């Protein structure tokens, strides 16, 4: 039996796990760097090479249990993929008291999972870490394009965007007013973490596009943008969100295969594990 991070089987069954992990190796709509379909494989491989003790929290997060809930491999069309992720997420959300997590794939994989989570949990905040707004109603003829990743979420839920530094002019009309934290503003605002926290409440879905981070620490992603987020401040914000709110789901997307993929893959693996640690100490579902 293959388990997340090679953890013991007793910590990897659905019954014994507090966390469910779905992988979606989809890369059907990306327009520049290709290879996000290899992201889940790279992430799982890196996870098997981590130390499982978290120094910051002095915990072993895997002990809460992480269930590998399967792969969504539908790739016949962006819309079919979105529907497949939606159905898989909806099915898993029937398991009460567990946190749903997903690893992509390009950012379009989040559309279906956010849709399902939003149907189950009221007062949902979608906290998006990203270099790009991803607010186009449709792109290249599809509403399930990676450039549309949070358009639907913005229409239905409280969307908060962090790390933004690239967008198209047409997206300006869709920006969630007062809830966009641009990277250039973060760089000059010592209080930015508290400012973000003021906008985040209730049930929370965290979606992390790895291009939110600066390319100096996460280069292997589809569209790296200069001027991104750094490791420790980002972790501080995420930890405080887990402490303040009820994080019901999270995803990490846009890990791309490349000759230099390992540093970004390991960052993604550590980031996921950090979120497990924060879930363990703050989320007593």
C-alpha cells in the first residue's frame, strides 16, 4: 500500500485519518510552461524524503493521519476535468470531521473543489495565494481555464487575494474590492499579515499557486513572476489563519516538472506538511 510520505499504514486509512489528499495531474490549459501534470508525482516523491518531525510546532503532523484518496485523471476537456474534481470532492466531503486537500495540476483544478466545498460550508472565505488574479470569466473558449481559477469563487464567496503582481486589464472590474493584497504593497507594509487576517473569517478554503512565491525560492512553476512572497512571512500568515478560522480545505497547484524541479517540489512538500502541522494544533474538528 502506497502511503503519503511513506507513513505507516495505520496512519493512512480513511477511518484513521483527519486529512484526505486527492491528486489531479492535469495540465490541459496552461499557456507557457508545461509540466504541471507531473506536479503530484514530484510532490509525493519529495514528501517521502522529508523529516516527519516539525521543529516549529514540535509535532509529528502525520500522526493525525493522511489518507491518499486517489487521483482524478479525467483530461478529455477542461469542463470534464472540473466536473470530475467536483464530484470527487463532493463524495469525500461526506466524511465528516476531515479536512479535504488537493494537489494539482494547474490552477484550473481548484474550480471544481472550491465549488463542492462552497456547497457544503456556509460563509466561505477563499484565501488565494497567487502571482496572478485568475479572474477571467473565460479564456481560450473555456470557463475552466487556469486563467479563470477563482472567477466563480469570487462571484459566490469572500475571495481574498495575496501576492498578486500580474493581471490583464479586463480583470480589474472583477477585483474583490478591498481584498486584494498586491505584492508591491505587501513589500512596503509591515502590517500586511494583520491586514489580510481582518478580511479572512468563518470557514476557509486556502488555494496556493506556487508562483505566489518569489522565483528565487520556487522557480519551477508555469509562469514565475519576480517580486513574490517569501517563506517565513507566508507561513506566519497561514498559521494565523488556521488559528483564527476553521480551515475546511486547502490545495497547492502549479508545481511544474523541469530540470531544476527538486527545490520547488521540496518547498511544496514542506508547505503541505506545515499546513498539516497547523491543522493538527488548531483544527480540532
